[in-house]
C-alpha cells in the first residue's frame, strides 16, 4: 500500500476551484469525455494530480506533486515512484465529489491510498477548535471513495 499526500497549496486550491467550475472532463488516452468531475493521477517523472477538464490550452493550470515525488525538489523520485505505484507510466481518471473538491479548495490536505485492489481518496479535516477545546489529538478523515481496480 502507498499513501500519496497532496499538501494544501495555492496550486491544489486552484486545481480544485477550476474543476468545480468546469462541466466536461476527459479520460486519459481517449477522446471520451464525461460530466463526472475528476482529476488525473499521473505517474511519469514524478507522481502528481493534474486537470482532467476540457478547457483552454492557453490557461496555465498547475500540476500538484505528491509530497516527496516532485522531480524538481526531491531526489531519487523515479525509483521511489516505481516502488510506490509500479514501473509503468500512467494517467488515471479519479472522480471527485463537489464536497471533496470544496475541501481541497478550502485548504485541506488530500491523500490518495493506492493498493493492488483499490484506490481511496481521503481528506484530513483538522478542526483547530475541536482539537484545542475537546482534546482531540488526531485529524478527522473524510473518505471520498474507494474504487476497486
């Protein structure tokens, strides 16, 4: 099992915001589109989330690397990417709900757990008030979906 963490950033917030505002999305390696909102999980020189929506090619939409898998910042990314999700490069459409995208847009970290049987997206929702006043010492986790491979 591999857990990929996408830390909250302006790039992730922008990606979520643009995805929420878009109507049509593309599946990787095809011309097929869908109205189901989603992002692509990509593994090539690193591991990252990128836009899946059909839009202007002129508009710059960021890619967001998983923590530790950015080839511009991290060492041995290719080897660690192979260990994490396998040797072949891929792009996979991951569906996201409006609720999940809104959490990302508000600055919540997003995790993608990849196993040989399923992929699951979760969000760490840590309420500072609850943590301070109710004594919670752990993040609440909101699970987006689990999809059988």
